[in-house]
C-alpha cells in the first residue's frame, strides 16, 4: 500500500518523454537504416519482374509504402487531435504538428512515383480519377494544416484550431482507401488488404512489407525527432517571453520612481 | 541512360531518385532544425535565462 502508484499520465510529461526518446533513438535509427538497406536490396535486385508490368513493378515498393504512410501520418494526427481536444494531452498537438510535414512528404512521394509508374503503364502522367484526386486532396490538406500552424502564433490556440480542421479532414482517408471500390478508376483495386487476403505473389509481397516496415520506422524516427524539436521550440518561446516580461517589469520599476 | 532495369530504367530511377531526395531533405530539415534549437537553448542558458521549473528545482 505504501508503494507509489504509477499513472500513465506521467508519460505525458515532456521532460520524461525527452529522456525516453534519448534512450530509444539510437537503436531505432540503426534498425531503420538496416531495414531500409534490406528493403532496397529486395525491391531493386532480389524480387522478380511482373509478367505484365515488367521492371516498373519496382516502383510499387516505394509508391505503396509512401501511400500507406501518407494515410498513417494523417491517422496519427487525427488521434493526436482527439488527444488535444478531448484529453488535453500536453504532447498531443506536438505530435500532430510534427507529423504534418512528414505526411506531406510521403503524399508527395506517392503522387510523383505514381506519375512515374502511370506514364509507362497507363500512357499518362496524371488522370483525374478518384484515387489520384483524393490523394492530391490529402496532400493539399497537409499543406493547409501546416499553413494554419504558422498563421497562429500561440501554439495552444493553433493546436486547437488545427485539431478541429484535422478531425474534419479525416473524411478523406476512407475516401482514398475505398475510392477504387466506390468509383470506376484507372487505378487498380486493393491487392494487399483485401477480404480474401493479399492477391500478390509472396516474392513481391515480402519486399513490399519489408519496405513498409522500413518506411514506418523512418517515419517514427523523424516524427519523434520532430516532436523533440517542437518541445524545445516551445521551451525557448516560453523562456524568451519570461525574459521579456522580466525586462519589461524591470524597466517599469526603474521608470516608476521618476514619474511625477 | 543506365539500362539496368531495361527500357523502364528512366522511370524507375527517377522514382527512387525523387523519393531519396525528398527523404534526404526531410532528414536534413529535421536535424538542422534540432541543431538550431539546441544552439538557441544553450545561448539562452548562458545568458542566465532559464525555465521556471529549472528555478523551482534548485
């Protein structure tokens, strides 16, 4: 009974978070580099060409994980937004803000590699079909959220405004996922996450999953590092404000006696 | 043109190239941001400006 009870809320302490981060960052970084190296080897050299698409299938190993990560980053932001609005978790908006540029980057990779895959296979760089258009909208949403963060100076107020917009924007995720089922699209339907299991040879599925794990690890490393940066940025901001207040009150106390 | 992936080499290498550059820029941006913030933080500490919790801990 005399034992001090542990509360999960203690993990929300930014200082404690930074200590844990410093401990796990190095092994996580090594794991990420190793998995990317193995993934690239399989994707580029140790996997077969597709009987229809030839070597262009190798684009899939970066295009598909990028698409998953673009949606995963937004899902992380949505959960973080709930954390901001419902539980007022001190790290929630830090997490959401840090994930946005990463999600934007993965959306960009998904869109560009999709174009490079589409040109030789479809005969066009771009088509306004539901899957491509909804992914482009996700990319634009990311840019909008990043702009909103920059537009509002106070991070607490910005966090709340962005959280509301993020929750509204989450509607795009199921639209992207099911666009190929709901509408007639040039983009192929789902081949990995289907009700009947993956419709892909294991010689291609394994490299794809390795690249997906590698990309997720890369996202995790960059997200945690960006979260650390955001915590430091807020500390600096509060220290600078504290210093400015101190200087202001010092100036007032000096000025007051000379006031007639 | 490097032909290691047959007639589609250009498309494949461009895809991997653009992805590599994007991720590299992202890594540089995140780590450079961290370096600048750490530098600013130590400058503030050197000037004797500390967080309220640092004062409270002393």
